[in-house]
């Protein structure tokens, strides 16, 4: 299976390249509790040295599903459907999802999803501590001095 490689890093950043999302099946995740391999899933928080979020990408093959419900202790999750269609379930409520669908689930929400189509479905999941966001939109950012040397490389 394919390994993640850091493409660039510095004191204040880390960068990786997953490659084409259609090739996510090249990755796999060994679930530490279930002791089973999940093909087409990759977590990137650790290699990015993230301190506030965990991010994963997954491809669900046609007509497959996550075969269990799960919850979290302290993390909410945001699912972003990048390609394909399917269905999502939270607390017994089932609704259709498609490319561009975005779903936030609180830690206590019992969740799962499935791809009930004949094409692959790709999604990204972002986990973060519930109630840790201090403000919305751009209010945490500020302009800083410095050059943007695009033409120097």
C-alpha cells in the first residue's frame, strides 16, 4: 500500500500530496481496535503534524457501506462529499448525499454512510474538538507584512 510523503515543510507548515483522489484505493488504514484493514482510507493529521484537527479521505466502492454506526467522545466531524452519490445516516435519519454535500455531526450523533450507486464515492472527514471554535469566518486572521516572491522560484 502507498505511504504518505511530506513534500515540503518548515517551522510553521507541512505539505503532502495524496495524488489523484480516484487513486485513494492505493492507500489503506489498519484500524487499531478492529485489527482490520480499511482499503481506500487515509488519515493525514499526524503526518501534517496537525494540532487541532484530524483529516481523513475515503473512497467507497460502488454499492458498499460503512458496516457499523459510530460516535465520538469529544470530536465533531464534518463530512464533505467530493465525488459521487450515496446516503448518510445520523441517529436513524437517512438522507441522500452527493458531490458538494457537507454534513456536520456532533460527537453524540450515531453515524454511518453508504454508496448505493454504481460509481465510486469519495469524501473527506474533518474531526475537531466540539466547541473549540472561538469565532467564524475571517475574524481570527490578520494581515501581516512581507513579500510574496512568486516570481523568484
